[in-house]
């Protein structure tokens, strides 16, 4: 039987008018949280980076709130065989 470990990549877009900020946070299997924004400016760049480390995308979810300005949160759930 294969044992898995899981992680989460969260992309947060916050904007108002012409100003916006995009950030990426990595939630590791041990529960730690790391700002990984500096590693790339797109979700694809981050998914390709962790894919090279053996992570596989399991699911993705999006929350959008356009009531006041614009806020988007994308969650990428990943897994890989436990090492």
C-alpha cells in the first residue's frame, strides 16, 4: 500500500482599481507555512516547480469575492508518495 503526504499551495489575488497584489503561500505536510511568492509570478510556475519535487496536483478550488474590489483565492491540493 502507498502512503501519501499532502500539501497545499494558495494563490491570493487582491486588487482594487488598478492596484493589485498576488501572493503564493505553501502549506507543507508538517503544517508549516512559507511565503513562496518570490519563486514565480504564476500558478503554473509554482506547480511546475513542486512537480519536479514529486508533487502531483489532486484538486483545485477557487473563491472569488467581487463585492468590494476584487479578491480571488485559488487553492491547489497536492500529494506525493511518503518518503
